[in-house]
């Protein structure tokens, strides 16, 4: 089994037809069918169920598809890493980032890095903190930009200053028009819109203050929290620096007075693993930002 065979198999899995896959690969159908047959014989397992017009992945085929995707991404990342090593401070830097770090990353660090190293291109992988750490472990990204809290085992971490969580809302939800902050207890019985990443932290903080939060909407992206709050559907809770991520024309915000509801952005990378010169310079720039 080699990289070429995995690319052939992934094309078949994505297209659902050997004919379409052959067309995508710019090759004839019979050789592609033969490669699939050889792969099945080598692995000793049936990978697809062949129908008159399409193919369906078997359970084993689905497992191979997921692994093949990881292997191909890692192979591509390795090729880029070697290419960057040859070129020096030119090439492509693969970064994983959570949505709520966007403002911090772009405004304070990435633009400055780009001014200094204009020959560098970027490949951005987005997801939640757990997804970004998974991408780091698989070697698909070199540097992750994540938010606390997270498990820092086997990671080198560089933290920014702690920032408060804020309550974002339209004016009609503002029960305290003369103040730019709220106590955590004032959120009792308020319809809260929260990012799933912070559910445990928010729930535990509320319980410590004597109430169970009324979670109206839970989602997987800080931008969704902002959009729902901007529509007047409830009160969003997000890190302060995430306020500028998307449309907020209808919103006001108030800092939440709670030491428990503070978070930090962190640049993370795998301990004792080779870092390209691009990644090393990016981390250095992040530290000085």
C-alpha cells in the first residue's frame, strides 16, 4: 500500500463511482478498478460494495477512508515542511485556530508577522480546541491557537494575558443600562447563548453562585453566539476579544465580574518535535506581540 493507491482509493470514496473517480484522476477506468482490486487483495478485506452505477464503502472501507485522509494530509504536510526547510523563511505555515481567537490572532500578531516575512503563505485549519490539538498530534498543523481551559500534556504553551468573558445583548435585553459590568448572579433566569466549549465552565461558575443557568442555545462557534444575540434571541457569553468577529451592530456588551470566567488565548505546539523555521519565527512573533 502506497500513497498513490491511497489517493486512488480516496477519489473513489469521494466520488462514489469508479468512472467519476477515474475522470477526476485523469486516468482510464480499468486501471483504477485494478488498483482497487489489488488494494483489497493486499489488505485481505473488501473495501467497497459494487453496484451497477455506484460503489458503497464497507465498514472496513470507511475505516480506511478516515485513515487515508490523515495519512495523505500528513504526507502533504511533511512535503511542505521539507520544502520550507530548503527555502528557509519562505513557504507555507499550517496553523490550527479556534474561531474565538480570530481577533487576537489577526489584529495583534498575524499582520505584524506578514509584514516581516512577506514570502510566507498560510494554511489555516479551524475547529474547537480539542480538534486543533488533535491536528497537532497528527502533524497536520505545526502551531495551534487555542483557548483555555485545555489539557496541556505534551504541549509547549505560550499564553496571552487573561481576558474577561462578556455578556452581549441587544438593548431590549439590558436590565442594567447605567452599568458596563454585571455580576454573575444577575444572569440567573436570563436566556443564555453559549459556546459549547465553555458549557462546563459557565455551568460550574453559576452553580457556585447558587443557580443553574438557563441555557437557551448552545452552539459550536463564538460567531454563532454573536449572531443569535444580535438577533435579539438572548444573552450571549463570549471572550471579550471575540466581540469583533462578526456583525454586532445591534449589540452592547458588559464585562462579567467573575474571576472564574476569564480565559486566555495560547499558542501551542508539540514538545520535543521538530519545528520549521517558519513556525519558530511565528512563535517568536506571537511571544513579542
